[in-house]
C-alpha cells in the first residue's frame, strides 16, 4: 500500500486494478499519487479504475495526474474513472480542457479474460 494519505485502497478488480482515492487531491498529495499510478502502469496492469467518489477536493494537480495516468494506459491498458460529485464532474468534463475521460457513476463488474479454445 502506498504512503499517500489520499489513497484509500488498491485491489485487484478482474483483470485490472481498482484504486480508491479519498480526501484532497492537490499540489501536496498529487506527486505521491502520480508516482504510485506510474508504478501500476509500469507493472502492466490491464485496466485501471480510479474511484473518485470519496475525493472531497481536486485541483488542477489532480486533473493533471489523471490525464497522465490515461496517457500511460493507452499503450495496452484502459483508464476509467468513477465519479458522482457534481463539482469534480464539472472540472473533469470542462469543454475547454478537452479531457474526454471515460467516467462511470458506479463500480462496474470485474472484467474477465476471454476464454481460449481448448
């Protein structure tokens, strides 16, 4: 488990990883979260789900770390966010930022690897 106080939990979710963030994602906490998410993308986790439902505040540093995680996942992974807070959603969907995150309002069922013919 990472040392960052705003990382509530990290667990496997099907073929991917679920990271639950909490508290304030800002200039003080974003570097630790970014470093941890970088280790996940370096480890080759397929899908990365970031749950923002317990986040109380997010500034531009938080948006930047999410954008970086998405860019790093493009190779062979996928990033999806779970968010229901209207203020955070407004920030993530602001048209002038051109972010286009895939945002869900609930935790989806775990993805399972496709079966191969025997």
